[in-house]
């Protein structure tokens, strides 16, 4: 994930995020394995996480990602906190 200025800034629903070039992934039956070429570690996402991942492969504003999740899945707006938590974890492990 691009963390330019993200390290000193809290991620919010209005944050714009994108995947860093050194992070690659592929779709395998709805579960996207992610490989960080910097540290050589693989990570995996469940189908909802994979949907979020696919939306941020190109620069995306998290409010738009949240709205798409609300449209795709039978979830409440409270999913926003889960979305922010996932993005924060991705920034932490993928740098």
C-alpha cells in the first residue's frame, strides 16, 4: 500500500489509498493471495477482503469502497470500522 504521508496520518473514510508497486496479488477462487516483494511474505484475504483489495488496486477513496461493500453485501454501515481496520492492517504489514 502506498503509505506516503499515511504513517503520520490517521486513515479515515475520506482517505485515498492505493496498492504499492512492490505488492502483487492474484485472484484465486475469491481469495486473493498477496505477496509483498519487499519482505517476501504472503498474505491472504477472505472474499470480502478480496473485494476491498480489488477496489484499491487503483487509487480509491475509502468512502467509495465502503459504499460498494454496502451494495455488494448484506451488511450495515457499521462495516466502515471493519474497513478502516483492514486498511490500517494492510498498511502496517505491507508498508
